[in-house]
């Protein structure tokens, strides 16, 4: 892929994002298309999925869309690897939606902590 292709893609993504923000009926269609395209796989797969990076880059809806593509086993692996359920209550859960909600909550908290640490040290940059 050459720099012109990347710039074209960047403009196309920005246009779609603007359209999704402006038109709530289009937003889920764009989100589904993005999830089905396989593009979100660049953030990793199974337990290697960088949920915090994906949340930061695409927001909660994008994270939920990507997590919705994973199996129960993969969702549980993310929870275990990231330490989002220290009491291991989720090991008995069979609902992907509950597991996804736990991951989104954990990733959001982690992103907030990382953002707070970055802004606290911004004077050094």
C-alpha cells in the first residue's frame, strides 16, 4: 500500500465517521460493515486483542463490535489475561453480552488510568 492509498483510506474513514455521527440510523450499519470487514483484526485476536487500544481508537461501540466476533472462550481468555475479574465470577457465565460488558468496563477503567497518568506527566514532554 502506498502513501496515497493510506491517505485516501484515512479520508474515507473520516467521512464515514462524520456520517455515522450525523446520522444515527447509518451508524450501526457503518459499525457492522467495519466489524465484518476484518479491519479490526489489526488490533489483535483472542487474548492478544488490545482492548484498551481499540477502545481508545474506535470507542466503545467499535470495541463491542470486535468483541462480538469472538467466542466465549476467547472472551474469557481476555478477561483472565487482563485480570478484569480477580474473583473469577465470570468463569460460570455463558452470556457473551455479560462478558463483553465486563471487558468494556475493565478496558474503560484501564484507559482512564493510563490517560490520567499521561496527563499528570505531560509537563515533562
